[in-house]
C-alpha cells in the first residue's frame, strides 16, 4: 500500500477552545468523539486515581463476559468491602444484569466484587486491563473492580473519556448509565437502585455516565451529552464536578456549529494524472474561523483508494475515494 500526503490550508477551528471558563480540577478532558476535537483539557494525560469511575470498565467487562440473566452466587469475600454497597448477602443468588445496574447506579462496591469473583478477582482484572490495552489506553493500571484506593490504581482523564466512548458504543451500556432508577427483582429481596449522577435529573441531554469519590481521588465524574453535538467529558478531583461538567457541556452545545470543510463530490488530484472525488462530506464543529493546516493522507492499494483526514495532528475522519471517469 502506498501513501501520499496532501497538506491543505483551510479556515478551521483552533482547539482546544475555551467555551466555559476555568474548571477547578486536578485534571479534565472534554472532547467531541465524532470529530476527535478537544473542547477543554488540563493534565489530561496524567494518571490519577479515578475512584468509582473505574466501574465503567468493570461493567463493560462483565457485560462482555457473562450472559445477562446468568444467576451467580455471591462469594462471602465479595461482600467484605468498604464504601458504597447494595448490601449483598454471602451466598445470595442474583442475576448479572441486576448487579451491573447496582454497580453503575448505586456504585456498589460489593456488586463490583461479586461480578469479578465469578472468574476470580485476579483473572477478572487481567481480562479487564487487557480490554483497556486493546482500546489503546496507555495510562491505565486498575488493581480492583470497584475503584477503591490502591497503590498504582490510576488512569488519565483522556483515557477515561476514550474508554467511555467505546463503552457507549454498546447500546445496553448506554441504556444502563442513563437510567435514573432501576428495580432489581433477583436476589434475596427486591432492590431499587437510584443513579448517583444527579445531572440526569437536570437535563435530558445528559446521558450518563459515572460518579466517583474517595479521599485520595476526590470528587470525580465522567459525563456524556447528546444534544446538537455528542460530547464526552471527565473531571478528576473536582470539588464542583456536577456544575463544571454541566456548564461545559451546555455552553459547548450552544456555541458549536457543524461545518462542512470538504463537500461530497469535491475533487482531489494526486496520482497518475487522475482525479478522485469524495464520497461524503467531511465535517468539524466550529465556534470561529482561523487558518489552520489540515493534512490528508491518501492510502492507495489494489482494492481501494482511501483518504484519511487529520486536524491538529489528530485523526479526524476517513473515507474511500471514487475515481472520476
């Protein structure tokens, strides 16, 4: 496969863009997944304790490993845990799906342990960390499924956002984390779980995702928003986490406008005196104009010719090209 580089000078958004104001947090990262554009960021690559936002990875791993209606027996050692609980009983029989809701809504540390102990805690954490590495997350090192403080249990704000993006691709996970209340029918008694993310009750455009709090990590929040644009954001050690995340999402959604930077049918000339056309629009979200260098890498193989678009050095989009006849 051959590659050709085409630099282009266009009027584009300069990122990151300050759309809200100062966020008082040790680290944060907000971005637009559809275009890979950064909204705001600080210490985004620095690994920090994430508290119960760890449970995003735990839920994703459990949903991949176990059938939803599988009834497991809670190991006695799983309930011997500090922090937030759904108050499982030793040897209680409960469905996986109810545990995942208890994990994500009530942030039950005993629910996290119960899910992990099905295959053994060490095995579960090996699988979980393998999944995260497969996603390309480089800062992560999770030591337990609940997010309780442990030496080396860390992840960066950026990697938490990327993890959340992959998690939200699963419709079932997306439905769980935006649920305000859930009634679990399995177990030794019915339970009602309430979501700890109070932003869900503030605005219907908030679609999750997970709170987290420990003395070491401080107050943490991973949020997602689907309004005029799809946004994901993480704040770590942020005393005013709900206000910071909500105002950033809301202000960003009000200011951003979708802009077509290359239109479907636009021609490109690059090889053997041939013209090629785009098969769909290439878009970004913008709040203003500024000249910026954008790169297009053309991949040429025997079976296809493809354009890869990069903005500020970050991957933006890709599409196959069509030869002009």
